[in-house]
C-alpha cells in the first residue's frame, strides 16, 4: 500500500495544522518511507529493518537526503536511485543567488521549480540552499553600495523564500561566513562582510524569519566538524550569542566534506551535541567522504551513528547521488559508484540506520517563531490540568517505582490524507530510570498503524508503549518514539494518560 504523503512542503497541509504542530513537526517522510519498506501493516511491535536509506532514517525520526542537479534529471538510473533511496532533496546549484537572480530583481525560478516540483511529486522534503553566500554571487551584487546591498539581500531573501514558502523545511540562510584557519573570525572575502560588517548575518536571519515563519533557519558551514577547531568555536559563539539575544536561528548545518585534509574527527558527536545543547537542531547537510572500501565505510559509520546519538540531529544529506557526478568525483566520496552500484559505505550506512540505538530525533520541520497557544493538558502528580503552551499533552509521575518518574509529551509531526504521525518525548524525572511505560488514549475511530523506536500494544482505544532499546535514561534526559495514527476522520491528537518509570 503506497500513497503519497503531504509533506510539510505541502502548503495546503501546512495551513491546516496548528502552529504548535508546525513548530515541532519531525522532519521525515515516514509514511512514504515505511510504505516503500513494506512495513505499513504492523499492528504491534517495533518497526522492522528498512531496505532504503530514506525509509530507514524515517524509522529513526530523521530524513536522509541528497543533493541533485537539475541537468541530470533526464537520466533514468539517476532518477530511479534518487526516488528509491532518498526522502529529502537539496538543489546542488539551482537555488543559489546566481541561478535565481542573475540580474537585479529579475528572478528565474524555472530550473529550481523543476527540482521543487519533483520533490513534491515524490512526497520528498526539500532543503533550501542557499540564500546569502559570497560564492556563486553575481557581480552586480558585489558592486553595490552598503545600503543597496542590504536592500538587495533582504529582497533576495523575501522573494526566494516567498517562492518556496511552505515547501522548504530548512533554509541555509547564510552559508560559509566564517574564515578557515586559527582565528575563528568572519570570512573577509565576503562582499556582505566587507560592506555590511558582522551584522549582516543577524539581519539575514531576521528577514528570513518574517519571509517564511514556518521554515527552519540554518547557518551552514564546512570544516566545523571538529569541536576543537577555531572555526567550529567561532560558529558556536555566534549561535550562542544569537540564542541569548533572541535572533531567530533554528539549526546549524554541518556540511561534512571529509578528506585527508579534513578527516572525520573522533569528537564529531561532541560537536553535534554542543550545538544542540544551545537549543538548535543540527543537520548534516553536504556529506561526502573521500576514499573507498572499509575506510570510507567506517568513516560514514562514525558520522551517521553520531547523528543518531544526538536527539536534535534531524537529518543527513549526502552531496550527490553518484560518484560520477560528484563535485569532486576523483575522491569517489558518495554512496553509489559511477554505475549506480551500492558501495560498501552504502551498506554500512543502511546497517547503522537500521540498528538505530540512538535517540529518535525530536527535531522540528518548521521553526515558527513563538510557541502556539493551543492549550495542551498536563497531568502531574496530582492529576491536575494545566493549560499548556505548545499543544500536545504531558502526563507523568503516575506511580512508578521509588523515586523513578517520567513525563511524556506528544505532538503531531506530519499529516497525510488519511493518517498522521505523532512524535513523543519521554523525559526522566530527577533520578535516572531503567524503564518506562507510556499509556496513551486514542480518540474515537483512531487506530495505530505503526511505531518506531518503541513497541506498543492496544486494547480498545488504549495504547501501551514500551521502550525499544531506549528505556534507560539519566536524570532529566529524554528519548523519543513515534507512531502513525489512522485518523478515520478524527484528527485530534491522542492524549498521554500516564508515564510510569522504574
Ligand atoms: O553550469 C555551468 C556550465 O554552463 C558551464 O559550462 C560550466 C563550465 O565551468 O560551469 C557550470 O557551472 C558549474 C556548476 O557547478 C554546475 O556544474 C560551476 O562552474 C561550478 O563552479 C559549480 O560548482 C559547484 C560549487 O558548489 C560552486 O561553489 C558545485 O557543483 C557544487 O557541488 C558546490 O557545492 C558547494 C555548496 O554549495 C556549499 N558547500 C561546498 C560545496 C562544494 O563546493
């Protein structure tokens, strides 16, 4: 049974969903992916191993995407692998400034639209790359005065984000603004930096938020993988500053271009987690790793596993479908060779995704600016009801063993014509726990189709959810699971009855 999901890219669906749900929707095409993997009929138990990258990542609450080039879309092998394996697309060059606005205020969206339309037709997500970058920037921008450049930058952001409003889940608002080397400072060759100074990045993010309040706004860069590098620290300080001052930023993109000059660092997960701890999502946005055989496969393993281990790592994009069209094809850095054969690295990535073991991404597709006011219910120790601010429901502390307590929250993450996904977060109380059980009340007519990162059983409209390898939590730590609800006309969010821990 295969149907086409309305991804968050579908503005019709986006409009139907409450702001709170948009704000915290998980980035995935789980329904499509699970359909492709043939796992839609499970009525209880955890999701089974998937056979494609996108399907497997979706079971982990994440997307697995690729960059594509519009010029290759006529090649059937290219399209077959794209459509089979991936559930998110980034335009490799077609959404850059030189492609979209080659002369001032004269926009050409036709090629980029082909990519966006393909993503939509396949139920795939779309990443936006990139709005403000010193490279692939037409000369007319470079020659503007400061004031003119500011207004051109804001106009470009408004027009491009307006064109893809409701389709792009995450935008690289500013790309590669930091210098390489030991200083950790800004890139001096950027005309934006030269004419507008440090403030241009903040201005770009503020403009972007207003242009599409539901898109995630990312800062994206390369050589920011190693936590001890000055460039990584420079970006970290900027994001920390933005978060402390309320500058709208939702995510950090780590490009992940690795070779002998920039090897996969052993502290990559530390880097991901450190950014995540600032309150932003992290995404691996342009992954490619030079090499071959087991070296390459192991390097891919390190990166993918690190993402799975960090709850706010919401997705991975590789920078191309096949080695033969890679921007550095001589390095053979991708998952499919020039004949579209799966490489050892592909098998390893799929295995890592299927093994999971990390936390389910609680990531968000559409980064709205403010919490919604849809009034979820919170049942605490005394079973009281409190108006929430994010919609969804929280329940906790209903029994359990000794001091072991937990809370659980639910939020709708994605909707199709007949079903919706729910993303749950389980958080331990003030002591560590080794097991949890969440009881969920379904609404009339609803049934559960599938789950991921948890097992479940149902009795009438009561659903009992138990961990799937993610039962142990440190004090205050959280994990996630998800499930798909067949709505049968009832689109109300199920309610958490209790979370018990031991
Ligand atoms: O389309 C023209 C073609 O008409 C012309 O005949 C040909 C002659 O050189 O050039 C073609 O354009 C090339 C374009 O790729 C499309 O193939 C450009 O020269 C070439 O510079 C461009 O390279 C792109 C590069 O960004 C530019 O900086 C790569 O494809 C693209 O993979 C790469 O992507 C970047 C990310 O955007 C940011 N992070 C780094 C990453 C890798 O460099």
